[in-house]
C-alpha cells in the first residue's frame, strides 16, 4: 500500500504487477474538476498505464475508491496528478450536511494505492 498527498506529486514508487485500487483520502464526498488527470508512467519504458474511473464509488472511513489501474510489470513508476486545485472533498456525503461542512484543505487530501488480492 502506498499513501501520498496530492500536493506531493509527482512521486516515484516501486509497484508489483497486478490490479490496484486508488482511493482519494480525506473525506467521503469527492468532486473532481473536469480537467483532473492522474498519470502513471513506467520510468524504464516511458509507457503510460491507463487509469480508469470506477462507476461505483465504494466508501470507507474517510476515503473513496475512485480509480483503478492494472500494472503490467514489476517496476518503478511515476505517479503525477494534474489540475487537482479544483478538487472538492468533504467529510460527509449527506446532501444537507454537505452544505454546512467546509471543504477539506488541499494539503490534507491524499491518494492511497492498494493492491487488490
């Protein structure tokens, strides 16, 4: 499992072959700007790994499973996030209470890569 803050990207991480879930951490309600982009690139070959948005957003304690990806080989990868400044994360997902809860500060929003299986 790899955890990092949005503001700390790009990061370099060694990943093993397999399926990964990508969780946005910091709250239960997540709204991404239209131009938000997550890039995962193999450092040795320069090949970009496709990142897919989950249709069903599973929620867990203060995190949302938003993306998934398949790492094709054990290697070092660069993970970068573009246009994250407009992301809105709130601690609650209930519509009425979202009106009164402040946004989570951008420096407190993170990502967690979790290998499935």
